[in-house]
C-alpha cells in the first residue's frame, strides 16, 4: 500500500544520518517488543507479510513520528486484535481477559528461539512454470497503487529497467499478506538508471538503483 513506510526516492526529508557504532537496543523495552513479536508470531495466526502490512497500516502521521520499535509494537497490537487474540478492552484495561482465548498452532519455548531465528523463514519454492524474463531483458515496472501489501516501491513504478539476475521462485508477498496464499512466482533483480527514475535535474547520471521485483510487477518492453 502507499503509506508512510514507502519513502524511497522522496524529497524533503533531509539526509540519512547513520548512528556510528549503533547499539542493538536503545531502551530496555525495545528488546521486549522484539521478543513479543517473535513469541506471539510463532502462534501461526499470521505470517511475515501480514506483519509487514500491519506495520504499514499505521497512519503516516504516527509512522513518521514513531521510533522503529514503536512501529513494531503498534503492528503487534493490530495483529493480535485483528486475529481475535486480544480484544481492544484488554489493551485498555491492562490485560484483564474479556474474551475466550484464540487457539494458536504453536507455542515457542525459550530453548527453541535461537535455532528458529537462525533458520529464518525461507521463501524459495519449487518452480512450476518457466521464468518469463531473462537476464539483459528490458522490463517496465507496472504503475500500480494497491490497497494491500506490496514490495514494489513507488519510485520505480512506470519506469523501465533491465533484468540483472533471475532469483528463482519465491512466496508472493502481495497475496500472502491477504489470505496466506503463497502464490509462488519468479523473482528478479532489476536495475534502473537514476536518470530514468528522477530525470536530469536531480539524478546523478553515474548512479543505478537495483531492486528485487516479482514477476507480476513487471511487463516486457
């Protein structure tokens, strides 16, 4: 969706100033928010793309004002209420249960956390059809404005790029975030010239930008 999270290529937000030797957590509560997301997410009531969409659904006013882990906490509150895991009244009254508990598929134990996180959540799947595009081919990113989750940044939509690599078949986030339908499809690395994206007035002609784009995002030129 077009929300506060999609800032790539936009002007007016100033420079990105990385924090030298940045610590993992700036406050103790941040580690607890990460732990809650991992533990509750293991229940199987949502997937990684649904969790991303929940964070993207935060109003741009709040998204741009929140810190990183404030955004994660807001997303978790959305997911737990959307799935019936908690009721709004439980959030308001500090956790006193007001509804029957939702049956989760799995409870993650402390001893399982390290192995689970090390394994990650692989998204590659078996190819059922041949890839539509090949390395070196020009493609145009579709000009779409979906109401749900998408991994296609706004700044490349409608622009022409070149396939640099074919990355195999992967879970399609747009459908996985809506209905848990993985709908696997081919994934490509697409290279765009800065001049193509932003024009001669602001673009550095020596710069290129590469994104990973799913096949449904692309049209042949």
